[in-house]
């Protein structure tokens, strides 16, 4: 494995993206995914400056079991004229408990004088004092040299002085930040090459940096070159790369970390991370999109839904014969798939695979099995055209498969109808009331449930109606509910996709519903969720 | 003005994007926008291979008045074993009437043998024959050397041979295509440098290429480096750049032409096009998004809605002092604007800035104004704690601000109550029915609306109830509706955030609602959306 630091700042710099607003629970869930991906460092936020981030670090200490990554707390150098030891924001960094502290510091003389409004000497003292103090508290210290490239252009000597101050005080990394994102790869290459030489880095055994001192790179995509700039810096000797998942970030975003890693590993042959982890990147990129609720960008390199999709045309037959002629690498390396937008070759294979995964041993040579796969495939394609996505709803896929296999899905209950009424209340939150009519256990049942939302009310009514015939459902708990409007061009007339996650205390499963009416979509997903729960528990139809 | 060819292939390669489907009218409208942008060449499609493209060229001849651009028809070299003069597809290129014909040709020996299934000699003969024939017909001929970089890696001599065959037969340009998109900038630089030397280009007076012969570059974004690769090729001597508007294209898309031009012109000081035209690029990029119906990518460099948007409260105070410290260039160069976003990172400075943007001139020295800013800030922070996010809801922020300023927000109507009923229907989609009671124009109104979803029904009922007092709302259209469940750990008990985007045909605005009940959150956002619409239209309260 290479010596390169893979440093993720999704939870801090990524969260600066317009429209992206993460709760503490969101941040914990994302951190866990990033750890699964195998990044080396997860920057969790700015404790002290932001109460949400303070809480994140407190909860991370108890709730987050990291397998690969080390947590980093982000913060600034101490106040002008103060002391690091008594600065409350510096104290908050120590109190966060994070083993790494990443300090943002000024290295651009214009920012020192005009934004910070202090002298060049005081800024250097702030760096030295804060780094030394944190080292004394037993923390590893990384420095984010803000606006480094612009500062280097204005006053190279001072920009280098800021880095020296950090290294001499015990900082392990100085990440050169293209904060405004205006650089091009050639410039980045030139500057990093010069900095490596000027600071006499690059002579150590690690290759890029001597001993503990290493240069890092932090890029934004304002010239469309965040990835290329990061690669240029690594090429010139940087051994610490910062970025975010899905390239989230302020303005045009940060460098997309997965793209940078995949380029380094799959194109330049550098072993940055375990190849098995890289194969999780498409799944993890999409899972994090679900948490941020920022629609996944289908044209995203490597992990995008369209990244290996081909409009079948002139070359369709050639692709079948020799796919490598038409793709820049095998999408399996990043856990993605080639898709032929007309041909269904990939579809059959994945249905066979998935069925086997679920315990249905389908023989591709067997005529009956083959016909079944064909039927399931046709059904999946029809449903996906209508907005279904079975990647995110394994349980619904299993139910679909069982419906096509005689005897594989018992009929637990028959629904007659449902209705939900939601009323505004003059002084308080609106109230919802749902009525469900169904037959179960040989009886017709009619029940009404209340909730603080229409789906909650439907969930209550469904449980009440099934409770007598199936007391087992008491253990089921609805733990997540996600809504996406498809084909936004039509506003509220559009189709709604609802994903529901249910738990039985041991495991969780996801079900899906798609309909023009959001409540109908929710109802479909709820019914699937309960059906799957009964099936899983091995309950017979009553 | 520089000698560089700016060659747009939005209408041909861009149209290969998944989900993008352009009518002839769409293509004509896009071509007209591209001409306004000032591109040198517009590749209109493949006449003969595609009836829609044949029609495009026929209609372009009469309907399209190009001020800047030259039309190019795309097509392939003649058939294996045939003659260009009698090949119906080559004939269709001539018949298109386009002054330029861009021929796609094989330069990768593997593709010659395995995809084209012919010999190396026959492929070269196909190039020579087709180029010569088209030159004889009075056309300028450009060659797209498909899979050039991959082919160069496999058999450099043959790849160069294909280019020589084209140039010797009268082709003016040979564009090196990274068809599979797997290249990195260093590789592109090396290959283009070698090709320029090997073909003895670069010695002419134009700088990059001798006489009429020039190298071009055609990149895809599969490594996230389409822009950087294009820049590398130009740096190494290419004088013809291909790309698409908004980076449309198969898989991860083509090089974003506006990003490449802006980088060359604004970063490298190369005069690629009239600076006044470049200032149209944001407007044109968005106008073309409207035609393609692919939602504009807000993080797009230079022209994206977020490209110059700032969220951090930390930076806001310094931005006020000196905006150039925090942007890589003045967004006016590309017709974009700096925007301050209000978020929970916001401080006083960002509220003051935002208020000024909205036309409220608050004086930070004035005691009353200062108290107002403090009050607004406290309100924003309180609401953001409850799940609001104003960076995605400018209109709701303006309403919040106006509520705090005496007389700045008229009371257009008073709501009494609302109710929504949703019923399952035995054979069809569920139906929703909403009843709204309110007072407007001095009268109490009660109206019921129907919809295929509860929000749609509420929207209908609200419009019906307001129609008499405010006929102006007829122009308002709800164009997007987004739902986010906050704190997912509680499932359907969680708080719901709804964002609504509304259009009046000229501009759009976003409003927000947050509540435990999804319908209440939707109702709040709907009411804000209509209120803002009335305010914008300058309608007095009735």
C-alpha cells in the first residue's frame, strides 16, 4: 500500500455546498460509509465554531467504530494577540478528542493584512503557537495553508515562511489549498515542485516527503480541473490528498476523492487503497447521495449511473465481442457496470446472480429457469421505466422474484381500501388520520390510526388492522423513510418514489413504492415492508 | 483574436447523452444559441445516417442565419471495399450542403481489425479516398481520429500513418479523439507533443500548425480530466478544440467547451473569442438547458448557479471588504454573479450582504438597522435549528426579512384552515381532495381542489381560493417539489422539510416549509411561494 494520505473533508468542506445541510445523524452515517470506503482520515467538522459539529465529535466517540479511518477536527489558528492555551476555540479542538487536528492558517500576505488585519509576524506566531500547543496536547497536527497558490503568486517567500513555521513547530502535513479554485494543472505542478525543493522535502524514504513532513493538496473545481490539479500535485511530490465524496463542496465543489483515487490506482498503478474497497465506491457514492438527498450526478466519472452506459448504435455488436475496445477500464474495479441502453445482456446476468444470492438456484441451461429469468427481467425493466430502482430496495426485489415463482410468496392479507385525512389545527401541528380495510386471518378488519403525518397514520392503521392475525408485526419498526420526486419538470404532478427501511431489531430491509400520489407510493412501500417482515420471520399465512 | 478553432459538437456527440433527445426544432434553437456564443464551428449531426439530422441540415440552410459559426456535417469514411464517389452515406454528406465535413476514421489498429474487420491498408485507402473525394466536391475536410490515444499506445506508427493519409489527401484538421475518455493530462501532453514533431507541424506562421494542417483535440470526462486534457493538448500545440455546451455527451460527457474557452482566455490570456460574447456564456448555458430539459448542473464551473455562491459566515465579513480575496475571477467575465447564501454558518455580515443584494440598504453604523440585522440573525438561527435551510430558499429568506421590516410585507390573505383527504381507488391511482378556507379581498372563501397527490390538491385549492382576489396568480407555476426527512432515525415521526420552486414564466424562486407533518410543511412552502409571487408582481394587498 502506498504512503499517500487519503483525507476526506466531505463533512466539513463538502457540507459548504449550496443546499446541503447535514444533521449529526447524517454526519455519523456518512462517516461510517467513508470508513467502509477505506479513506485514511475523516474531517468531521469544526467543533466549537458550530454546535452541530461539537455534538458530532461527542457522539462519534461513543457511536462510531472506525475500522480504517482516523478522525480529524478542523479549526483555525488562535486569535490575533491571544494565546493558544487560553483560546476557547483551540480548546474546543482538544476537547473534541480527535487524534488529528487540521488547522486552517493564512499563507497569503493579502489575507493576513486585509482579512485577518494583522502583521506578517503575528500570523506566523499564531501558527507556531497553535501548532506547538496542540502537539503538546498530544495531537497530530495538519495545516491547511489557505489561499496558498494565490499567496505564493503575490509573495512566495512569505507563503513558504508560513509552511516552515508549521513544520518547525511540529506539524506533520502542510496542505496547499487552492481555496478560490482558480488554478490550472501546470501552475500547480510548478508551485508544488518549487515548494518541495525549497523546503528540502522529497528526500525521505517515503518517496515524496522526508520523515514526518509532507505536503498535501486541497483543490476546488472552479476551472473544471480539481482532479487534474490534485494529480499534478501528487505527481510533483505531494503525499496527502484532500477531497470529498461526489465532489461535494462550496461553489463548483471540491476534488472528487473517488475520481482521484481511481485515477492514481487504476491509471497510474499506484496502490492507494485495498482494491476490494475501491470496488465499493459506486455503492458508497450512491448511498451517501441518499443521505445528503443531493440527486446523484449521473455523469460523474467512475461511479455515475451513466459512467459506463453506451447508447447502442453503430458499435453494438463490436461491444458485445470485445467490450474493452469501448471502455477505458473494466467498471468492476469501481463496482460499476457497463450498461447497454438497449441491449439487456447485462440485465439477465445480474438477475441470475441476484437470485442465487437470495437462495434461488436458477440454472441458466434449464429452459424453465431461463424463461423465469426472462420474465423477471421484463418486469424489472417495465418497473424501472416507471421509476423503480431495485438497487436500493433488495426486499422489494425479492418479493418481485417470489411472485414469479409459484408458491414462493404466501398471501398474508388482502387489502380492500385505505384513506387518509389530514387537517390543519389552529394552534399546533396538523393531524393525520388513516383508515385501512383489509382481510386477514379469515376476517374483514377495519381500523383507524392517527399520526403526526399521513404516512405515520397509514403505518399505525395497517399495524392495528394486522395485529390480531399477525401479532409478530409488533417487532417491526419503520426506521427510515425517503421521498424522491422523479421528473421534476412537472412539479407536484410528477411521479413519487418512496423508499422505506424497516427493522425487526436484528436486521433491516428496504422496500419501494412508486406512484403519482405520494401517499399511494408510501402505502405500497409500507405493505411490502410488512409482507417482507412476515416472510422473514417465517410466519405462515393465516 | 487567436487562430484557435472552437468546434462545438453538442448537436452530434453531446446528443449521445443518456436521456437527451433533441428534435430538429431543438437542434435549430441550440445552433442559434451556439452561434450567439461565438463558436467557430457547429457540428450539426450525421446526415444520411439519421433522418432527423438530414432534416436538420435541410432546414438549417433556410432557417438558420449564422453570424459567427460555420456548419459541419459529421460522417464516416466510405465503406470497406467501396468507392467514396458512389457511397450513399458519403453522398449524403455532400448533399447536406455543410461547408465543412468532419469524417470519423479509425486510427487504432485493433479497431481496424476487430471492429471494422479490414486490413490496415484498406483503412488508409478509405481515409484517402473519402477525403480526396470531398475536397474535390469543394468541402473543407476535418478528420476525427477515433480512439487515437489508445491506438497510439498500441501501434504508434499506424496511428500516425492514419493522420498522414488524411493530411496528404487534403484534410485541414486531424482531431485526436480520446473516445473512451481514459486519458490523463500528462499522457495527452506527451502524445500531442510527439505527434506535432513527427508530422512536422508547428513550424507554420500560425504558431501551432503549419499552413492549413492543424491538430485538434476531442476529450471525454471519464477520468474527470476532459478540460485539463483539452488544455494540455492546446499547450502542446493543438489549435482546434472540440467540446459541448454544459459538457453534454455519452457516459461522463464531453469536454465542457465554455470551461475550456474561459480557462484559455481568462486564465492563460489567450484571445479565443470576443470578450463580450464570453459574457453571454452563463445565459446561453442556461437557455440551452431549458431546451434539452436536462436540469442545469449548479456546480458547473463558471456558468453554474453555485459557481460564485458563498456559504461560509467566516468569509462573509472579509468578502464585504474585498470580494477579490474570495473569488478566482470576477464572475462578470462569464455573465455570472457572486451570491451570498444564508445558512447556519451565517453571521451578521452575510445577512447584511444578502439584504443589500435584495435591495434593503442597511447601514451597519445605524443603531436601528443593526438591531434589525441582529433580530433577523436570531430568527434565522432559530429556524435553521428546526430544520430550515435558507441557502436553498432565497424567496423565503426575503419574506422573513420583510416580516421584520415594518410595512415591507403586505398581508395578502388570512388562512383559516385546510384539509386533505386521500382515498385509494380499487382500480387506479389514489385521488386527493383538498379544502382550503381563507379570507382575501375582504371576503371569506371556501374552495375544494382535486389532484393526483395531496400537495397537488392543496395547490389547486389554494389557487381556486385566491383566484377572485388575485387573478395574477394564474401565471405562477409550481415547477419543482423536493422533500427531505430530517433526523431519519425516527422514521415517519421525523420532521419534514419541503422545498418548492415556482416560476412566473420569467424567473423562478424557491420557498421552504418545515413541520412534523409533510402536508403541513408543503402547505407552508406553497403559501410562501404564492406570497412571494404576488410581491414580485407588485400586486397590492386586496
